C-alpha cells in the first residue's frame, strides 16, 4: 500500500517539474522574439463584376437551353408557364389559366418530384423545397410574361452551384431591364 502512494507522489512531483520547465521555455521564447519586426503584407484583388445569369458565374458541362425575348414573342404566351412549357424535355402540368398547381417535370423526373426542380427569377427562388406532389408548384405569378428577358434552363443535378434539391434541373428567368421614364 505504501508503494502505490510513493508512485502517486512521484508522478505529481514529476508533473510539477515538467510544468515549471515548460513555463521557463515559453518565457525564454517570448524574450527572444520581442525585438523581431514583421513585414507589412498588402493584399489586392480585382473588382468583382456583376454577372447577369447563372451561366456567367460558372460554365457547366451539361445540357443547357436558352430562350431570348424575341423567341418568346413569337409564341402565344398568356402566362409564364406558357413560355417555359414548350422548351425541350419540359412539361408543365397546368389544368387551366391561373392554375396555382402548375407543377414542373423535367427530363426523367415526374410530376410527383416537384421538389427536385428549381425556378429562379433574377436569382430569387420561386420554388418550394418543402412541398412536393401536386401542391409543390412554384409561384409562377410573381413575374409577368411581358417582363421576361430570357429563360435559361439547365438540366441535371447541380448541388454545388444551387442547393441540394436541384436534381432535375434549374430554370432561371432573367427579367428585362426597364427603360427610364414611364412605361404607360
């Protein structure tokens, strides 16, 4: 029993000695570095440019489709869904004009997987990632057909660029710039 107490006391004395030695070494290092001066570092970067569409941010090796305003004007577009529904590999389930449940299905994903598609207008998301099936339609009524400048569609999963739900594809509607003055 005496042997165990001797080892414990010896370990405590050894630990205290190590602590004192490390404190002395730390103080010696601080005294040695007191006179040292650091060089000044200047960091410069070019000014970031404002990008118009998601294509400009990162070129993606994937199937893309772009429709410009001139091409949209040749179609009888009543709602925004009409401008999108005739694109390749795209289907919009709209039962009547103004249907709040106009769900998207793109290339391999059906109407029940609406949370797998994303719709953006000028970078603002109009889709809901929490709803799916027939009640998971994007809010198409936030933009008028006359405001569309171009429509960019990217097919396939792009989780690094968009959120993890962009498995079916991304529709990016870019609105046209308003001219100065009154539009009426």
